[in-house]
C-alpha cells in the first residue's frame, strides 16, 4: 500500500545526528533555593499551568492564591462528577513518555502511580476492524535528518504537508497515517498544522526511546491528576477560590511611566495592546473541540468474539490510543469511547462509524453519553504562528503569563502547560527583590477581597504586602 511505503520512506531518513538536537528548554534544571523576600502571588486560572506555577512558588516559600471561575479545577484537563455519579471529562488525555516536566510534577504530588503504561506502539484502526501499528522505537536514531536542520534554524512558516512532500513523502501516506496523528496532536490536519509542531514530537520520539511510550490515567483527572495536585498545594498553604471569576485587570502607572498591576482578572486591558507581546496574543486562534463520551453495554474495540465483547466482568479488547483515517474522530479508551467532534445529532453521527470500524460492536447499545464543548481549546498550531506565542515575563513587572500557548520548547499540551508554569515561577523568583521593592510603591494592599459592586479583584487590607505578583494562567 502506498501509505505503508510512506512509512518506509519516512524511516529511511534515520540517522544518529539528531541525538543532541532535542531542545534543551524541555529539561530545565532544578531551581536553586530562593533566598529573597517572600512574595504574595495571585494566580488566575486553576488549570495545569496555574497549578504547576503554584507548586513551584509554594516550594520556594511564597504565598499563593488561585482563582478559578468554574466549580472544578484542571482547566482543559479538568473533570467533575455529575449528580448521577458519572465522570464528565474535558477530553481524553494521553501522556507521552517525553512529558518529563509533567511526570516530575506528578511524582512530587504523589500521583506518578496513577498512570497506566500502554504497549509501545501507535495503533491505527481501519474500516472493518483492520489494525495496523506504527512503531517509533527506532533502532538507529532519529528519523528525518531534515529535522535537525529545521530545529537548528529559524522557524519555517510551512505546514507539515509541505515539509513532508518536499522530503519525498506521498499524499496517500499523509491522508492514511499522518493526518490522524496531526488530529491527535492539534485537532487539525497536516495541511493546516505547522511543521514545527509535528517535528518537535518526532525529534523527541527519535532521541529518546521512551518518548513515544503512551500512558493514560487510571481514571478521571479529578481523582488521579488535578486532585493530588490540589491536595499538595493546600497542604503547602496555597488557597483555591472556586466560582470566583474575574473580568478586569486593574493597573496603574508610577510617576516614571512604569505600568504595574493592582488587581488581577481574565481580560487584558485594551490599552495593553500597544505592547507587542500582548497584541500578538490576539493573533493566536483557539481550536474549538467537542468531546463526546459514549458508554456501551459491552466492549467496543474489535474482538471478533461476541461472547467476550458482551461480558463486563473483565476489560477486553484493544488497550491503547487509537488513530483512524476512516472516521472523523480518532481517540478511544478501553472502557468507553471518548470521541472528538460535534449531543443528540452528535451521538447519531458518531455511532455508525463506530460500527464501521468495529463490526463486532453491532448490537451494542449506548447506555450513557455526554458532550462537552470547549470553544477555545489548544491554540491552532498553524504555520507561522509560533513567533506570536508570548513569553511568561511581560513588560508589566508584576504581571506574568502561564499556559501551554506561551513560549516554551514544546507544543500546546499538558507538558507545555506544566513547563510554562515552571518558567513563570522561575521568572518571578528571579525578580523577587524587584517585585518586593515595587510593592512598596503600591497603595497599602494585602489580601484579595471581592468588590461588592463587581467581580473585580481588589486589595483592601491596610497592611503592607510582602510583595505582589499576578499570573494569568
């Protein structure tokens, strides 16, 4: 088949040259012990980036408050339990073996044992239940010597399709193999996803054998990921404030013209768009994602054994992340299917392709379903967009950014979010003395209290702060 020839051509690029090319920013050193003045930090957003930042700052002895508009934490990795005991998740999340910063965080909070390691292959399922595998355990070294040039030069504003075809790849291999991978990474196809995004992943898969080894949580994030992180934060003295949405950033200027934050919220002031770093954020687009969870009264994945597929005493069937080019969704887990696309008509649209991919699922009934819509999920990893990602440090001295969309050496993902939190914390600690000095210029402010007339955050205590910094995560 032509797309299998594409795999062969792809692997012919194998060389050892790339072993030392993996971005060094993916492996930041452990932070030195902070010896400056204690700071008070407000973090807006209890997603993975915000909580990662909080953990780092609390470990350095700072005081942290986290504000979240929803009733649950975790952001795009969040989940909650409905009134009937069903776990509603924001999406199916896969943990690649190259998630070094996330694994470090999970180990720190005691959650590393909550990951289930899958078979070391990437599985494709085709119409009729035909299963194929893509093995990233390269015996020689890195694939695609062209990746080396790509990672060591300026960012190329081209799509992965353009890059891949220029290296001798075929359109059929893109459609049958690489498009499903691109959808799994960024919810867009190879014609629209940047070469940088795909090649960042491939370079890690090539330089570190374990990078392509997949893991999944034992259950929902609220119990196995965000829950343990929250417990750690609270035991360290951090505070969560749920259902406390913010609408405006309050700021002022000193006599010498410096801008500084006096309150925190979700929306950037329009005046700040005069600064390139903030204006560039508006050039990034989010990808809308709808996650449909379907629970059947049997095992969906192809078993070719009706008796085994109908028993519910023991998990059976394929036990891995699945890609498919033969349907407009791509992700399954073993106990139920989590399908990304657009409930009632969504469910009606999704069910027939399930039968097409897994014929033995005919006769199974959907016993529960849910739909979650996220209007702004990952930022669209389109060609040429990477330069617009903002740094965590901003021109506003006591205002920082964190989030997987911010500038770091990985793609928009759980790992990228965790890494951005580490970087934001490092910037804050590096500026500790300056932030403390700045706090003495501010009005006498200490604790965060809600304004009675609005959802703005204001500092109202007459005591002098120990230092003040705000993070939008």
